[in-house]
């Protein structure tokens, strides 16, 4: 990889490479020797057939643009020979290709004297080069402190934390290490005066709605975002506009200049793009950051990141852990050394920032690690059902389901969790016995004996919903089966035992919003479905204590647990 390289962080909520992105890449190919399109969307590379210097690198949809920059820079440094590297994201829409290409040439010329050149310098939050378009010169690229900074980039779930740590942090790091930097666009005194006046009018009109990290010394008038308040000047001088301005225009600026610069044909294409993507973003509110809107679906969605290769030959066991409480995860992962044969690890979590730590923890024990970043809905059950219905557990002999259980309303929650985990994976003998039971043809679930609840009082308010689910699964006649379930929803299981859960329509599995409910949710009902569903497949629910005998045939009516 020689000369000038552009790393383009690409995300498309509709999993496409739009014509506007192709046009952006065409401009880059006129200036740069190679373009790496690092995409977090499932795109069809055929859209790039007209391009000769562009290569797609696919990666999981975690970590926002800075993680794409890290992936691209890893590739560049691995191959060597780079002189300059442009970091760019596809939030840029080209209005005037000629002016935009000229701007790229200006940046490459400036970078011969400067360590880093950005398109714009913002004083919002603190003075910094904005990260949507940065050209890194050779001296900075070769600096150990910069390489350490890039290698420390990890997926984070909070966009404001990403800006603080990486966008603001990078400019701060340049200063600390004496690296020079410059911005391509510097507003004139008159332009700045006009923009500040517009910003102050807006702020006065919106009262206390403006939020963010203010600079400690800068005046309030320095806090506006230049890509919004100088959108017209940027378009006229550099040939581009940020998509957020066209999509939401949160400050209500006059956009009549767009068609004048871009022409009616390009403006029509841009309007089509904005109309097709607007519903996929949270509307940008004044003073706040735009984010991708969660798509409302009955079952919690998940974004997967994978280390290693799951389900390789000889791997018979999988472990799935739901990690809501991060500090508990390390405790549970410590038990995994008791599995003395190769296994694959799956971890579901609503915390994107846990992806890298989970890989580090899991790689010590597992043949592969898959992290599913999920919505915080359905607790451990919702994300588990998502993976199960995708067929993730198909083909394994035995799967162990665990989670970082911690009761918010009982001090005994930690002790109960440890007792559940210890019963299932407390030593290598317990693991071997559980797997041996599932090797037989007639055992479907192995759970902790003392936590199997069968007294009718433990129906709670879930009986009707359980009956509806079992009927939909073909696992019940008109008469309700006796209650019997492993409280805490931790157990070993054979994938065939729960296979019918893949056949229900999504609408039958609409998980409730998380409001701290202690009973009556779909997750509580499904907890009570697993054992009778296994029996409906001709498989037994048992415990290590019973050595494979059906647990429903023993008296467990006196079993109690600290909290449900």
C-alpha cells in the first residue's frame, strides 16, 4: 500500500451503497492511490464496479466511525508504504465534485507542512478538529504516541463518550505531543459574526434545550457547530454538505443554496436519499447528537461481533451468557475453565463498550467468542430467543445458558446466582456429567435441582400467557400442564428441546419494554415454558442430582428460591 490512502467509514441504515457514496469515492479516486471502504452494513459490492482503486472491508456494526478508522489504519500499517491517510465518513454529501476534489488536493498539499489537516475546526465542547474528515501526515502516522492512541480505540456504546475520548482526545493529543494541525475551512470575521448571531438567536429561542460539554474558557458564542451554521460557506468553498443538515436541519437554516450549487438533478437524488433514510435516525434535536433509531421489532435485535470461527469440527458445546451487569461477567467467565473440551462462547449484552473486554476475557477459555450487542429488552430471555431463532445453537450437542443475574430488590441475589452457576459448572465433573446426560437420546434440559419450582403459587400472573405460548408451540392440550420450571433460567439444554420456539411468528414473541417488572412479562412466561416444551419433544427435564430421571416425577413442591 503506497502513497496516499483514504479510509472511508461507511454505514447505511438500509444496507446499501447509495449513488452519493459512489460519487464521493469517485472524487477520492482522483486524488488518492487507494481507498479502503470500511463498511458496517451488509452491502453489495457490485455498486462499486465502476471504481478501480476502492476495496471494501466489512466489519460488525459496532464502535461507530472511530473503530472503522482503527480497522483501516491496522490494514495500512500492516502493509506499509503510506505517506498520507485520509479519515473520512459517509456523512458527507458532495454537492460540487470539482470543488470537493480541489479541497482534497488542498488538504494533501497542506499535510506536507502540518501533522494533521481537518476540513473544519469546531469550538463546540472544546476546540478540536472534527473527525468526519481528517488527513494524517507521515510524521504523525509514524509516531508511536499516535499508533498507541489508535490501538487503544475500542467500541463504545455512547456517542458522546466517543466524541470526548477520541475526537476531542485526538486534538488534545496532538497538542501534548507538539504536532501541528490546521483546518481547511476558516470562516472570515464577517462569516463568523453572522453565524454566531444566528446561533445566539437560536439559543435564546430554545432556552435550556442546548446540552453538551462546554469548553471551560471559550465564550458561549464559540459553541456553535460550524458544519451546521457555516453549511452554505462550506458548500460553496469545499463542495460538500453534511447529511445531518439536509436530513434534519435542526437549526432551521436556509437551504436554498443546495440546488443552486448541486443542480436540480443532484438535488433530486439527495432528497430521495434523505427521504429514504430519515425514518432510520432519531430526529436531530437542537444541541444534541443525531443517532440511529432503533427499529421496532417484537424480538430484541442484535448486532454480532465474532472472534474466531464458531462451530468448527469437534466443538460440541456452546455457552451463552447474558451480561447486563459487567462486573459480574468476569466472575462467571472464571467458571469456564471447568469445561475441559473445546467450546464456543456467546455473550449477549446491551453494553457496546463491553465487546472488547468480552473478547479478552473469553478468548482465554473458548474456541470462539461471539458478542451480540442487543436492545435492553427481555432481560436474558429476549436476546437468548433472538440467537436461538437465528439457529445459532443448531448443531451443538449441549448448550449452557447463564446470565449475570443480580436482583435489584433483594440482597440475596448474588448468593443465589453463585449457587446456580456452581450447580451447573462448579467443577469439571459437573460439566462432564451434564454433557453426558445430554448425550442420551431422551434428556433435553439439565437444571439446578433445588431451583426447580412446581408449587402452584409460583405461577404468579403468568399462567394464561404460558398456556397461550404452549398451545402455539403445539406443546399443550386444553388442560394446563402442571407448573414446573428452573427458576433463574440457567440450565444446560439440547438445542432440539427448544426447537419449536423457532417456529412461532415474531408477533407471538413481543417482548415488553424494560420497566423493572417483577412478574407478568413475556420473559417470565418463557421461563416457565422451557421444561414443558422439552417434554413435548419427548425429552426429559432433569438435574444432576437425579442423574437423568424426570424431575417432574419427584416431589419439588417444597423448593423455594430467594427471589424471582
